[in-house]
C-alpha cells in the first residue's frame, strides 16, 4: 500500500506561512485562540513557533487561553519530553500557571 504523504524534512517556514496559522479555523467545540496555538505547536519547529507567538500576541490573541478541559497549552505540553524550547517560548510570552 502506498503512503498518502511523504515525510517532509527541513520544510521552509516563511513569515507569511507562520502568520497564516492565525487564521486556522477550529472545530466548533474549541476556542479559536487555543486551536491556533495547538496547531502551531504541533506543526512548527521551536524557532518558527517563537515567531508565531510574537504574531499571535501582537494580534491581541489570548496567550493564556484554556481548552475545554481548563488547561493551557503550557500545562499540556509540560508533559511532553521534547517540549522544553516551546515551554520557554510560552513562558517568555507570559503564559500563567493555574
């Protein structure tokens, strides 16, 4: 069986592409700000995520937004083994703990 997609390595993330994540539409049950942050975290390298968070905050979006279970992105990714650089980005942006 053929794979649907090939793995992409060293993908180019232009500022325009990073900024485009601000406009991702969430499923109806998720807050738009949380969905944008989550998708950016899942899709980007930490350096691109840092740029995204700058755009996100400059657009007046809520960096402390919580999901439907009451957790911030920082609280969720704190359990991820390779998330230390992303955690640093969120903390520098002012994400507050409960």
